[in-house]
C-alpha cells in the first residue's frame, strides 16, 4: 500500500450509515436485532434476541461487559475495540460505540453501533483528543507553513528555547533561536516541501539561547502536510533531546582517539605532550602535564623526593597545550621540560599526595595564591579576571603517582562536572600507563646503553701503527644492544691487533656473549700468540662455555661440546696483526668475512683469506694469511651485516658495492667510515653492523735500530754501548741507565740459556721498546731469589725498571721484550 492509500485510510471515519445497530436493555441483553447484525454475527433474530451481549463476544472481551456498562452509566457512553464471536465461532474484530437510548420515564437502554474492522481501519478522533495528545507529548512538536513560519507548536518545544507557543506564531526559526544554525534546519524543511519525502533522524549540534554555555544535541524529523488536493500546506517536525547520547559518543570518540595517539613512542615527554594534544580543544581549553623529575630520568617515582622545605612540590612540565596559545619559544614536544613549583597546600600538591582528583566549577584567579600559577599555561582561561573551571587529576600507574595533569576551561565554556572528572581520570590513567611504560623503557635502555658502552671500547687507544675509525649500528634501535664488536689492541714491538667479531642475535644476551668473547680475545692477545693460535684458543673457550651453559658433564666428548657451542653462540671473529716496522700484516678468520684492502694507488680488493669454521663449531684448524701492505693502505674489517642490506642478490654484488663505497673520498678517515655505513646500511638495519677501518703507517727507519750479536759474553758490553749511542742520537740519554741494564740482562740471558744467533732491536715509538731475539724455545720465568742466591735477579730488575715486559714466540725462536715510557725511567 502506497503513502496516498495510507492517507485515504487515515481519513476514513466511523460512519453511522455503515454501522450495525443493536439495542440492549439495562442488563446488557439484546432486545432488538437487525439484518445487518445477522450478516455480521451469523445469528438470526430468534437466536440473538434475549442473549446477553457477553454471549456475542470472545471469552476475553465477555468478561469486560459489566465494566463497560458501568462506565456507560457513569459517563453516558463508551467507545473502543472488541472482539465479536460469530455463530461459526470465528472471532471478528470490531469497533463499538455505546450510547444511551433512554426514553422519558423509561428504564436504561443502550444503543450499540458496531463497525467491522475489516471495513474501517480506525475511527476519527475529536480535535480535543488530538490536541490533548500532541500538546501533552514530551516530544517537541511544531508546524510551519510553506514560508517556514510557525503556525502551531506544543508546550514541550519550549524546553528547547524560543519562548511559549503563542510567541512563536508567524516567526521563523532564526527569529526565535538567535545563534542557532537555522539555515541548516530550514534547508531540511525546504527539501521535505519540495520532495514530499520525510527526513527522519536529522541531528543538530549547537548552543541554544536558553543554555549558552552548554553544547546540546537534538534529533529532528520532518514530514510534509498536504491538503485534500495533495498540495503542500507546510511541515510538521518533532524534536528530541539527545545531548546525553551525543556526549556519550564524544567521550567514546575521545577515549578512542587517546588510545590511538597516546603512547605512540617510548619517549616520556612526548607521551605527556600527546595527552595534552588529544584533550585540547575538545575537552579543555588548556592543559598542563607535570611529572616528577625522577620519572623523566627513568627512575622510580617518589613523591616525597620532589618536596622542598617550604612544602612546595617541584615538578617538570612535560606536556602543555592551550587552544589559542602558541607553544613558548624554544619548547618542543619532546624538548627539555621546564621546572614548575606547586605551592604547599595547593590542589596539585594534595592530588600528588592523596592520589585523588580535585575540581572547581568556577575559580577566580585571585581566589587563592596557587591560582596565580594558572596563567603559566599560556592563554589560560581565568586571565583577565574571568573565572575558570579547573580540574586537577593525578597521573598514576601501577599504584604509583607520577605527576599531575591540570585542565582548564574558560568562563565561556560549560564548567567541569562529575562526568568530566570520570572521563579525565580515564584519559590520564591511560596516559599514566604509557608514561610509566616509557619510564621503564628509559631505565632499561639507559642500563643497556651503560652495558653496551662498557663492552665496546670508549675510545680506541692511541698508537703509531695505524690511523683508525670505527662505526657501529645496532639492529635493535630501542636498546642499542647487539652482538657485534670491534677492538684495537696494542701489542709489543709497536704492533697492533685489529679485531672484529660478532655473536648472532640481538639484545642483552648477545651483548653479554659478545663481552665474554671480547675479554677473551684481549687476554689471548696479551699472550703474543699468532692469529691462528688466538682463534684456536678462542674456539676452545667458546666450546667450553657452551658446554657449561648446557650443563654438560665433564666426560662429554669434544664433538658434543663443539656442537653445543655452535648452537649456543654462533660467533665469528677476524683477528689481524699489523707490524709498522716492516708493514707485515698477518690475519686469520673464524666464520667471518675477509677484510677489504684499499691500496694507496686506488686499487681495492678483498684479502684471499682461508675461512675457518665459526667459533665453537669444531672443524679443521685455523689458517693464517700474510701480506705486505704499503704505507697508506686502508684495511676495512667488517661484520657480515654490512653486506646483508640493500637487496643485493649475490655475495659478489655485495662486495662490489663495498668496493665502490670504499673509493668514496672524505676529509677524514672517520667521515669516510661513516659514509661507507650510510651508503650500504639503512637507518634501521635488520642485522647489527660494525666497521673498523685502519690506515697503515710505517715507522721511519731512523726510529728502529738493530744489531746482530755473537753468542759471546764479550758482546754484552758492545751491546750496551751501541744502545747508549743510539739513545743519545734520539735525545733519550736520560733513559741510558735503565736501557743499558735491560740490554745487559736480556742479552746475557740469551747467551747463557739460548742457542743460535742473537739480535738486539730498539724501537722508538710512543714508548722505547727493547727486544732481544734468540733461537731458544723456552720461556723465561720471573724468579724471586733469596739473599744467598748468586743469580736469578735479572728479569726481576727488568720488571721493576720498565713499564712492562714479555715474551713473543716466533717460528725460529723467541723475542724477549721490555718497554719503557719516554718520559723517564720506570712506570
């Protein structure tokens, strides 16, 4: 059925001509029956007359008959719906009207008019009934003509402002509601007038003249009114207040926005600023988030630690936002937090101590001393003598108070209420958890960085052998921890050891394993072992550590230990020793890529280095490679992470990119090192990267002196004199006494205990090095002779007169060396 058909049905009236009449006596018994009644009920006159009205109705309505007749006696009539029962027992819904049919001096009689519902879908209601229905409705209702002027409205509409119904007549919406968005509402009315299609559920949000501080929301529905010729007469509309629903949606939207925008980083100050950005201007006109200084440092929050002797609390303003106030000069979202002192007894201090929120619907700036601090928010409500609405909520997380958040609204805004307090507590609680997470992360990251700094060299030691630069980029950008490392270890004879290694994995476990390996390498380097032997000992150490970590028995064989070590550590190392005296470079690798060498003539290539197995994995022995490097050559030692980025398809392509990157020119070696990493590695690599670059130097020939000595005790005096002359040439005569003593003792020991030729060498570097080479294979031992012993004091004197000494074994013998500081004898 169409809309016009429904209009036709609505216009149908209870027509007396169509009604079936019945006549009842005072008791409700049928006294008169008609043919229309016989057609409707199915009973003949003989069957119906004398039957009670209740017998013509269904059981449920039959019980109502006495009550209906009683109401008729009191009011003179009744109208309503009944369910008649036909002779064939079928129910028939009917509309019935009962009215008095008394005769003067006669008894009560009732005229019943019955219309079958199938023929009449309702009955017309009187104007009084209709006016009673719409005028008493709790929903605002109004009718406007085609010019959109009010012609009628009910009393309920006055709750929405605009005056009484009589005062609206002839006016338009903009006249009765100044400031209301009348254009948008009237546009809906015109659309309904033009199309005839009703508009249902149109929402309007704004401020009414009756409540200028309160934002309200209303839902309006519009329907066109037509005359008998289906021409538009006007529009009637209904208004329902949905402000509570609107505010609930706003709160949910704000909470959703807070969930998406607060805590996007693990920066404490930024998280506090994100809270401020979310709530302004939708919830407050200005906000400040003040946190304990210990929180910003990542330490445990202690409210008492922020108290001054006068009772004030000193906090840091980590977040701040005002609706129309710019951020102060120099202050950024994650910039340094300004110091803020909250006075003793102020609501902020009470909230910090008690952990409970505080608010004032209206607070004048001069109401209390502490209120003078409110303009510090910048363009704060309350400035200029206007009262502000203030809400202070403690920032709490996991039972601890981290700070306070202060919200303000201008006098032109609706003041805070209990619902706003609940919402603010929810928002601040969410932000508090994010701030605490950031605080915990800051603490853990600081601890991790301290660990990382302690494991990697703070600065590479100064020496004469090479110019060095290093760059490290961890894959774990949050903690900065990884398993890659690099090192430079000064060795005897002006030599240096260059080391790069890696442990698979990231985080604190990999860093701890890396720290153990680096310590082991430095310990083995002090033994003056060749690179292949250093890696062999390191391999044994890794296997033993893996076995201990796995809880293995001492009886487990080496293969099982090696297998366990490979699973536990998965480490690699490259160990390089460079001698600046003759330019010799010896290196060995354990599961680690070979270094690249850039020669002074621009040639760049990778060293043909035999690859040993990873540390702890077991396998064939490690092999060394030796090459002679011209002065100014650049060694590039790197972990495999340097070549594992950028989508390179093959190892050869990765190496080619590194070769091209090494050819890039730079002002310094340090800048060149960073340039290589920037060219090959993204800002956030998926694997740790370490690069150590060393540019070789050569000691000038005049800084090295060498003598071949016969195995004759008379050669000792000649060696002392030759050493003294060379020290005089080097302007180091003050070291002659100690040096002659060292030369005498070391050469004497070589003649007495060793075989083969003897060679004495002096090296002037940052220290003075005295070396004696012999063909013996036994290492000298420091003794502590008794007073009655005739010998054994030589090495004891050497150890006491020099900075350090030691033994270095070579394929054709050994070297005993001693090192002195150039500033004078002794240490």
